């Protein structure tokens, strides 16, 4: 099988990372960022648009005058330092030189500008709103279902991959932030870092929104339904594979089918989003426990007692003679029983109270048996429910609630349980499989009848129908 390596250095110069891997990498990155923002940033030239070389050199000089990362370390003139910095950026490929007549022009190739944007976006991580991504996936698949926009299928798969990856990345970010915070020496630094780095940047901006307004599960069932519909509809599946072959693989249908299956797997992985959210909840819980434990330790530990005692001693030197805070003026108050801590009282041993055994009377035994019988009559199990329905269905395939009889408390409770199950028909399909009430009637289907009412001597309600499921 052919192993495809991303052709990175066929698109960008091989030496482009040399300034960022040098000893002065931070200084070169700072200078490059400021130059890009000044010359080819917002409000400036577009990537590919040229500028005369003297203007670029003067811009670098002005940047070095405003804030020179090297300071006076190089011991050379400003113009030489600017030319040296320009030479490094030019030979590595960040800046491109072109000659127009006798004048040299400098530009940034669009592909290089795109690489710079990717690195900047990576450095400035911003929270992503996953619910919006899942909604975008759903909207894209709706457009694909019309047959007019097959190209949106691969975009939806890409967003699905990013969605699950971001949930996992959020958990890793929480671990990294907490590992960094526990190294803080003072309570002030830990508290400031906890609320600025964790609460503000991770929890409020990302996790809380994901758990309220933009929950990833909101559109998950519809995305899965569309994906399975495309997968099992042969004509639609072939049309998507045909688009992959035409636009992405050069009429290679084997590779096109492999790409389609890859994107389908990415979309179907949204089934696992609950497990990813469960792991994220666990990371949040662990982070809270670690933070609370460290807060409690910092507040209770006597690590700063020596410092406080020294502050108190220095404070007494500034007090005037006869000040009320001095022991002599306070009448030995600080060393008295009033000022000192109370002695520790010995803990009293707890002795267990002996259990008295008492023989119940015949009346008490009879009442207990009656209570158990009452509870058993009202405890509806799947077997009791099936027996009640089978008693009325007999050989019929369906029966309405008007035909059900109530002859005992157990019958009344079974009737109420069937009425409750009928009301669960309106719940979302992905919740029905986990509903304990619906699991009690696996061999039956209970649903309401529109515009029909059942009245009996016990209650009045919307009519429901019980249908026996056919056994395949």
C-alpha cells in the first residue's frame, strides 16, 4: 500500500523554519510578527503585493528603534542590524525579492502568508463553540440530501472530526493548566491563575456554553440519520463516490470510495460524543477537587507563621510606651486564661446503645403482611403488565383503552402504567432506547389515538391503543 507523506516542502521553502529554530528564535518571531502586521497586515498590503526594498528596510529600522529585541548586544549600527535581520528573513523564504527594472521589490507570497496565519492562530488559541459546529454539520448534510451540494459532505466530515478532537483537547488543556498551577508557590499566584487561565479561558468560554446553549447532542441524531440514509441509499452513495472520483481522485473510483468511507466513519463517530463528554466531566471534577484541596492546604498550612511573627515583632518596635497592645499595659491580659487558647478537651468515648429485641404481636405481624401485600399489588413489573395486556388482547392484534377492564388494584396500576407508556411516545428517538418504562413493553407498542377520549368509572383521558408486535 502506498504511504503518502504530506508534501510540505514542495509548497514552502526548506529553510523557512531556520529563524524559528535558531538560538534567537523568540526575537526573530517577534520581529517577523511586527513586520507582517505593519506591512502586510490588516489595513496594509495584501500578500503578493510588492513594496520597494528601501521601504521594507526603513520599516525594520523603525521597528528596531521602537523595540529592539537584541538591544545593544550586537554593537553595530541600526542600519546594519536592519539589513542583517532582512537577510535572515529573505534567505529563509519569509520574504521574497523581485527586481522591477533597477529597483528591488519585496513581497510575501500568499502561501507564506497563509503559513504565518496558521502559526499565529495556533499561538492565540480561541475557544470553539461545538454546538455551532454540530449545527453546521446538520445544515451541510441537509444541503447534501437535496443532491445539489455533494461537496459539503467532506466539509461536514471535517467539522465532525474537529468537534470530537476539540472535546478531547479541552480535557488535555485542563490537565496542562492544573499541572502548571500546582507549581505556583503562593496562594495569590495560584488563585489568580485558577480564575484567569482555567475559569475564564476554559470553563466559562468553552465548557459551560457547550453544556447549555450549544450542546453537541442537540443535532447528533439528525446527523447520524442523514449519514446512514446516504450510506444505505445505493444511488445516492454512488453519486457521492462519483463526485469524489471527479473532484478529488482523478476518476480513481477505488480511492474515491475509500475517501467516502473515511468521511462516513468520521460522521458516525458522533455517536461516541457522550463518552467524550463523560471523560471531560471527569477531568472537570478532578480539576475542582485538586483546586479545592490546594486552597484548603494553603489556607491551613502554617508555612507563613514565621513571617507573621517577624512582622509582629517589628510592629512592636514602632509602638509607643504604654500602648494597649503591649503586654505590660494590658495587665498580663495576653498571657491570661482569657487571652490564651482553651485547653483541649478529651474526646468522650462513644458507646453503642444495646439493641433491644422485642417480639411483635399478632396484630403487628398481620399489619406488616397487609402492607407487604398492598405494596406487591401496586408494584408493576414487566410480567404483570404483559399478563394484563395478553388477557385483553387474546388473539387480537390491537385493542383500544375503552376495551380494557379494571377488576383489582393491580389492574388499575397496570392501566395507569400503560397510560404513562403511551405518553412517552413523544420523547426523542435517541432517548426511547434508554427509557425504563418503554423497556417493559418490548412485545407491544402503546400510543395515543388522536381526537379520541376514554371515560371509565376511575378516570378520563386521551384514548390509547395497544398493538402486538409481530415476531420475525
